[in-house]
C-alpha cells in the first residue's frame, strides 16, 4: 500500500469488536503513514450491539455486559487512548462478595484456603477429594477436554456441580459438559500444562508473587476461588459509553441501518451488497456474530462458513427490577449470586447492581437487581410471554433470596442468541476456518477467542495489525 493511495476496508458489525478494530486500524495506518478509506456497516440505528442500557425512572439497566476487569490492560489502554479516564466507574469493594445458591441457601464463595475449609459450599468428603488433584493425570499435551471432565478428573464431581458449573453459567450461560477448557478457560489449561496441576500452580504462583514483592514490582491481584482478579469497572453513564465514544471518533465512517447481505469477489476486490448501497473493498472484516458471518462467507469461503456456522449460542433474558429499600427486609450487599444446575431453578442467578455501583444505577433509597434467565440448558424460559417471565423471575427470587416485595419498576431484554459457546475442539475448528478464509477476509468478535470485553479489545487490536500487515 503506497502512501499516495487509499486502501478500501469495510468492517461489517458495529459492536465493540467492529468499532475497536476500526479505531485501531485507522490509528495504526496513520502512524505508518498509510491511508485507509474505511466504512463500518451497522444494521441497527445505534452502535454497540449488546452494549445497551435502558434508563427509566432513575434506574440504569444494562442488557448485556456491565463492565470489564481492570487486571488486564487492553480495555484500560483503549480508554486512555480515547481520553475517557475521568468517566471510569470502579465497582464498590462489596462487589468482591460473591455467592452461590447451594442446597437451598446463599453461600458466600470462599476467598482463601481457611475460608474454603470452613465453607459449607463443598461437603467434607468433597473437600477431601480435592487432595486427589495432586496425583490426577494431566490432560494429554495438545488435547482438548471439556470443563466438566477436567473438573471431575482433578477435583471431583461435587466441585463440578457446586463451583465449575455456576462459573460456566456466569460467563457463558453454558453447559460445562460441552464447553472446551482450552477455549473457554485458557488460563486454567495453561496452568495445568505448565505446572502439572492446579495446586502445584497455586504454590508456584504464590512464590513468584512473593519474589516480585521483594523486588518491589507491582503485583496485580490474580483470580481466586471467589472470582476473577481485578476490579470490575464500567463508566459513569453505562458500559455503552465506550462504544458511543468509539462511534463518535469514527464519525461518518459508521453507516447505520446498513445491512450487509452478500459478499462477492471480482477483478481483485470485494463487493459488499448492503441495504443502503454497494461497497467495494480490498479487505473485509466480519465483526458480526458467527451465524451472520457464516452466511456472508458462503460464496467466498464455503469451508470457513461451514465451520464457524457450527458455533452455538445460548439464549438469554435479562430482567431488571427496581425496589424501594423500605420495602425490603435487608438491602443486598455484594456482587450477586449464581445457581448451579443441580439446584434445578428457573434462573441462572442475579446481580445486585445497586450494590456493585452504589449511587450510580439506581435512585437514592432504591435497589436495582438484574436477573439472568435461560442459557444452554434452558432454551424455553427466555421466550416466555412477559407476564409469565416476570412471574417466574419473582417466584425464583422469593425462593432463592426470600424476596417477597413487589418491584416498583421492571424492564427486560431478550436475546435469542446471546453468548457464543466454545464447545469441545473449538480452537481446532477455528484454526481450520481461519486457514480457509479467502485472502483479504478477516474475523473479529466474541465468537472466537474470548467473550469478555478485555478479550474483544485485545483481539480487535490483533486483527487491525493483521489487516494492516496484509495490506502493506
């Protein structure tokens, strides 16, 4: 790509991945002295995809993710680049308190070895089974395994049921018996491979942290039994502040209500047929859900289309409920709770949003809860009519939290395909799909190498670099 010519790039999809990829690509090209004619096509009339919030009666209810962890650098670096540091909203320290609904009551997740020993979450025989982790056979090198198989082999069935199952539900709304360990929890797979086991890894990492502290290095909190390390961080308005700002930076390059329906290749360039006009490009980045990308790839990369079209999604409904503090017996204090599948409840859990971000998501004297419904093992409940969905949610809150008060405010979001699921051998299929892509076609989005915001931003930067290198 010469400094005198402009290379045409079309990005399809205006969620966090598409917007961040566009932002990184333009900045990288500018730094390299190259010029890019970029268009981003978004079928909705707003940016952000599932970065959406509803603001009513003083409540702010998010329909998708509610933040990112500051223990990883990628989103924070993007925020700094955008000059948005003064809009960041760290969660309250009480958000570190996380609960599991187990055997009919809320049990706080232990945060240390002594608290784990005392915790009723795992029975005494179940805790004794953990000792078997020291001699458990490792996953064969290069092989994949499901999260559940890994957990049973190393920690026992009770640990799968009471710890791993709700962890998988909380991130993916998925089924641990089908989820790939390497793709879904790469850090756990890495620790087993490097150290030979989880306990051995914990000992080695603790020693490394002690050495780092003696050297005066900054030590970032790591993941533990009570959840991932770092502080959950959002923005003072809502998480959609980030995608709104990215869209503003891109300006008229973002074409709203533009639905791409077909991609063809002829005479050395791509033609994208969209609802507003026809676009021509030297490179196309597909930052849409896997099922949409599969449809767009049918003509130009049929093998890749077939492979990524196999990525399943979990359905979800997100129900926001507002209460007056005076109507509640006690105000929820903590992050919220998840429910293991063995409890056979009709919700996945609830986030205590007004406790996570006090004074920011609910009016003074009010409480906001966000209830998650559905997932890979319950595809029926998210599709219930509004009244039946609400009755189900309120009944479940009464059973799990003892909450009998009627909400003064309610709203809901429904996602037929909410979160991509990384099933067994996901990474092998993904590698084959990427190797089958036509030259000049690139994939971006949460369907491939991480569903979290940090993952999406990290992969967007990598994609932008790959595109730039391919076009040079």
